[in-house]
């Protein structure tokens, strides 16, 4: 019989102390950080849900593998181990190691992009969009219509709108489309999964128009869990076999291994096309490092090779998906508006519905991330008009399509009691919600402003 309690499928062999802070201290720290949680020192944070990128706890097997690290500049044994694992997973012959995912994005999208070019995606995340726009290209999101429905239990709200994709390609002209990118799971779209049927449909459209199809696969193991449990045709496959099916449909893959690689640093760019690989390798060597290390140490590559095996273990994935759902379902039961069903790596709160009295130009998401920290020392991230809002040609502010706050859960780091604490923090935030006020931006950089912007309360 299934039990209600979700136990962590591991034992804890090392611990890191967490400093307990007071509400007055947190209010002071938040002012010092200009009301931007990115600028908070980590030792001032109790529960850190800012990101699941590079925040995983590594296993004893990974730590042991690091001792085998070959730090040779060229042709290291650790590179061979890394290559074999990534090649086996992706089926792609050309593997370029990078220090993280955005480096792979910069290399590939910088080469494919340029002024007058278009990239289409189910939803571009922040660094993806920034790298595309920095090249002079235009990034257009084409989420499926179901993505706007936050309440239903539809299984694959991360899908791309394939009808819109065809219309957009015809509108701008296939020769002007640099690539189509499918992000799995759909991070900006609430961490929602993408079906294999949708992946196949996108691949077919790309083949029809001779457009490169890129898989942004940083959470592909989590996405494979959803496919196996929600797409009946694939229940007989293992999670790794499902991932291989997805890779088999793509021309290229970009991965931040800091997510489903269960490591603190790393990425890769995998390619099928030899000519494209040559061009990207030249850029890799100029900017990242030689082709057999690409900004990674040998010990990093050893840990990555183990992590890409462990992440597909059935017990781990069951724990990962269910523990994330535990947090989301419990705060939803309190009345917190969330994107439902709960995604694999994070819970997304609809800050606009939580704070209906705060208009979009006053950033309700930023109000919520500040409230969560001040009330309980929980750090999270705004995924709304701070991250994705724009200014039009006349300098007028154009808000984002949605005002979300993401609670990204690090892998193998927090226990159920930590999540119970976060649930209690939300209870208090709900109690105080009528008192919440918005913010204005006091300082912002031209790209990726959410990382370093300064805010002032209104």
C-alpha cells in the first residue's frame, strides 16, 4: 500500500548549519539589499528557493568520482567519461562541454542568430531570451492555449502551440527562422511538462521547413517522469529511454547540467550537424576553453557523468516530483493561487491574484518575494514584469503576460520539515496580504535587470 509520508530516498552524511534570523534582522537585510533577494548574502537566508540551478546536494558516488578527475588540458580521461555519458543519453555525435547552460546558449544562438532572425519557443527563459536578443534576433513565445489555465489538471501545459508555430514561420519566412527551441520542462510556463506527442509534432514542422530544432533539456529527467505517468503510450519505457526518444527528435540540445545533472556547475551543447559543430567549437575555444574541457575541470566532468545516471533512478524521481507537489498542494489548500498541476522543479504562485490591489506596474511578484523573506527568511524569485516586462519605443512600460513567483526547490537538499515551515510562512503572508504594497524600480541595467535592480517600496 502507498504511504502518505514522502521520505527522502537517501541518508544525510554531511550537514550545513543554517543561521536563524529574526524578523527585525530580515527587514534590515532586505533594505540593505535594495529589496532585491538576489542581492542578499546567502548566510542571511533560512530556506533558499531562489533557484534549483547549481544548488543540488551531490551524492557519495559523485564526491568519490571527483577524486578521479583528470585535469589534463587536452584529451583528459574525465572528458572521455563525460563524452560517453552525454553521447549515450543524447545520441548526438558532437558534444561541446561548457561551464553552464547560458554559455552553450550564447555559442549556439549567437552563431545562428543576428539581426532579422527569429527564434520560437514554448517559452524562452531569461538567459535564453537575453542571449537571443543580444545577437539582434527576436524571441517569440508560443505556449499552448492551455498554459493560461492555472486551475485545471490538464497534463501537458508546457507544450508549444504548433498551429501558431506554423503561422509564425509562414509569416516571417522560413529562411528568417534561426531555430525552434522546446524547453523541457517549460520553466517560465510554470515548470509544466511537454509531451512526447508535442515534441514529435514540433520536430515534424521543423523538418518540413528545414529549420533547426533545439531541445533545451536541463530538466529532461523530470519531464520524462511526467511523460511516463501521463502519456499512456510510454508507460513501458524507463525514464532514460523516454529522454532518449526526445533527444532523437532534435537536431541539437542545450543543457544546464546544474539542474538535472545534480551538480553545482556544468553544461553542454550537443549537435548532429558536423559543419555547425565546427563553427560552435571555434567559438567554444575562443570563449570557454579547449574542446575537451570547455570551462569545466576534470572533477566536474566526473561528477556530471555520475549525476546524469543517478537523476533517472525511479526512486529519486518519485521523491523529487512528489515532494515538490507536497509544497504546492499544501499552500494551494490554504488559498494561495498557484499554477496547477504542480510542476517538477518548482511551485509557481500567481502574485497578481494573491495581491489584486497591487497593479502590474508596481510589481506584485516583487512584493511577494519580499514578504516571504521578511516574514520567514524564505528566498524566492519573481517571474513576472520585473523579469520580463519591457519598454515600448516611447519608453512606456509594457508588463509581462503573467505575474508569478517561483519557489524552486534544490535537489536532495531540504527535508519535509523544511517544506512544512515554508507552508507556515505562507499562512502568515496570507494573513498580512491586505497590508502588502508594491515597488518601483530605482535602478536597472539594460539586460537581465532582475539580477541586480534596486527597488523602493511605495
